C-alpha cells in the first residue's frame, strides 16, 4: 500500500491518487451532480439515487487505484469490446509478465480506449499490474473527469503553458515517470506524440523522448534505458471518429481561427467509446533497452533523439495489423488493385466510406450553421480523401517499414 505521504510533494498536482486518497475521491465523484447526469445518460431507466447507491455499494472494499480499475473499469471495457467490436487480441514479444515494469509508447487512435484496452489486455495476459496513463489537462474539462482519471491511474500532462512553465512542467513530469517506473513499480502508457495523428500517419515527436530523458540519473541513454521503453502498435479495423476527424480537417481549412470546443472533445470521447471498431489488435514489440545499449554514449542529443524516434516509428509501423479497410484504401488512393482482399471486402469498404463522408458533411454543415454567411458547404471530395488517407497510411507505413527490414536483412 502506497500512502500519499510516501510520494514526493512536487508530484501532488499531477499524479494519480495514492491508496489512502481513493475512498475520499470515490465519495467526491459520486456526489458530483455532473457525474450523476452522465450516469443517467448511460442508465436512463434508473433513478439517480439508485444508480449512485449501486455504485457506492460496488465500491465497498476498493482501497487502491488498481482496485478501482478492476472493479469498475475492467467490466466497462469488456462490455464496450463485446458490444462495439468484433474481437480483440494482444501479442507481445520480448517482454513478459514478471518483475520488470515498462513504458509503453504507442500510436494514438482513441482518446479514452487506447490505454483502457491496454489495461484489460495486460490483466488478461497476467501482467502483475496495469499502466499509469499520461493524459492532457485539455481533456479534463469538468472536475468529475479529473477525479475519475486520477482514480483510473492517470497522471496529468500540463499544456497551454508559457515556455518557462512548460519546461518546469516537463521536468516535473519526467521525474514523476521515473519515480512511477522505478520506485512505485508501475507500468506507464504514453502516446508517441501530443494528441492523436488525425491522418493515422504515426510519427514519434522528439519532444516526448526529450521529456522522458529529463528525469532520472546518469547519461541520456541511461535515463532512457531506466524507462524500459516498449513500442506498442494499436490497430483498429474502423475508427468511430473518422468522420469527425475528416470534418475537423475541413473546418480548420475553411474557418479562420477554428478551435474545437469542450463539447467537441466530449463528442469525440463518446463517439470513440460507443462507435463500431471492428477488430482491435495491440502488439507490443521488444523492450528497447538492449538496442539502446548498442548506441554510443557520446552521441550528441541532436542525433540521438531523431534516431530513437525513427526506430520507434519503424517498430510500430511493422507491427500494425492491416485490415481490408487499410488495403482497399491504399489501392483506391493509388488507383489500383494490387493488394490482397476480396471483391466483397472492397465493395463493403467503398460503401462504408460513402456513409462516413455523408456523416462528415452533416457535421461540417451543423458546425458552421451559426456563421453570418449561413455556414460553409461541405467539400465532399476533400472529406472523402481525408477518410481514405486515414485508412491508407497504416498500409503505406507498414510496407515501407517491412521493406526497410528486408533490405537490412
């Protein structure tokens, strides 16, 4: 049991709840009126007092954030996968359940589910614990969301800061991540870049790696090895938010100063959770400790971080699971039919894209109807292209990564 007094004070505002804080946090969550209204949306047939009472009863015996995940989050994620996916799988090579803890650095598809599904998969694979989750404070738009994510083992990435504040915040977060892995013996999940890659062209930002090397002891390479980095490839057959992402591309292009609202973020979260995902596959690649140990300790940082980012990208790209949706999209963009899939799969994807373009167009029209000129016309060709690119990019990246591996072999 880890108590709050055993955790350095400098992490108080960003860390998950300590075990002795969990009970009070649950009580606070269940007393929040906005949270109660959110619950009502999921179970409209229950009176508010009844649904909250059932949760209070279910929370008996929950004494840690891991307990909270197992009691509440695990059943919810199982339900989501059972009803909104056609199946899921998790493979891992070079890592195994045991005493080692890892920092999973992955591509980012779904705001909520990427880390939540990883938690479930690690538990089912008999890893001794789940992950602490890096989450941007831009998503914590209501107090109950902040409480909920800290109960769910999340630590807060502070954004929208001045340059000096950002440096200090990054240093603090890096120290916390090293503390979590090496002192608390927790795994970590962090996205390879800030925010989701809206076009699914997944690239690791050097800044994420530089942040992780700020904390810890020793040389830059030693600090990175202490994080036990594991590239993780997330592959969803369908992205429930694809039409929202396509619409956002047009809105940013055509509406000067466009920025997503809090309501937009909530809609993306809700759509990602409750939308159809097809098959879901996560693949963890070998821990990078051995590869990092082969690098020259005197390598300049200006060379090290781009090299590491490219290596992570290659590991993720070659570990994608490609679906017919990815293969057909690549062929349609290239104007060919060279990849392996059936005629039925091609027709099914073309029909799917037609439906998503229509939803994206509807979203663009609705999002701009308040403008003085009466809104903007949806650009159907542009929206179609954006959706196709989202599904094709994993194919293009996989083919480049595997071709490069073949060349080296």
